[in-house]
């Protein structure tokens, strides 16, 4: 009977691969769960609601755009240099002030008549976060324009000014980039 004195390491290798696989799985789950996920608020709705009703939203938006227009009034914009690597021109963002801000919008028909009976909602948000969102429902119509007052901005960075105007069965949207310098 021959004695086999050679050691085999394959059980240790299998155990090592198993421990390595469990460790990498734990690390993947831990690192993925530490990254915050922010919901989209395009069309001033939760992503799920916008996704389920996108056809109706687009029909109402097209009908609004045929009959009406939304204009942001009396704002100062920042002059930005164009990105030479992009073929899309970027509009200059609105310059925000540290502290209190005010915004004025007008909803007009295509012939220039001001619309005073629109249901207007305003949202100040940051592009990739919903923590600092400021929502203003039923914006009042005063002096020929829809005025949003007392919007306090303390954190520097990029923002988006979103406005939704409902006139009858149509809904229009305005989304304008804004920036607060540090």
C-alpha cells in the first residue's frame, strides 16, 4: 500500500474563493446603498406619475404651447461661455441672490393678451437633489403678472426654476436654469 504524502490545497482554495465572493458581495451592497438616490421631479410630478401619464402630459403641453406662452420677467442672467465640445447652445442661467429672491412670470396668449385665470405652481429645485425644494402652489396674479415672493436661498449652487400653468384643459411648463455663486 502506497502512502500519499503530497498535500492537496484545493479545499483551502475553494474556501478562499467562497470567502472572497462573500466579502465582495457585502462590499458591493454596502457601497451601493450608501449612495443616495434622488427622484426626478420633471413636470413637477413624481417619476412614477409622470411615466404613467406621459401621453396625456404631452398632449396637454402641446395644446398649451399652441395657444399660450410663459415668460420670466425682470431677471438678471449670467453670461456663460459656450461649451466648445457641445453642439447645443446653452441659455444663460438666471443669477440668484443670497437670501430672499422674487420671481415674476406672465402667461400670455399667442396674440399677446395676458391670462389672469391660470392655476400657477412654482418649484425651486436643484438638478440632482430634492432636499432643498421650495414649492409654491396657487401663485397669485398681481399687477398683470404671477408673482412669487420670499424665496429664501442660502446654499450656493445650480438651481432650476420650474413653473406649471394650467389654463382650462391645457398645461404648460417652464424650466429655466439658475445659479447662485458662492
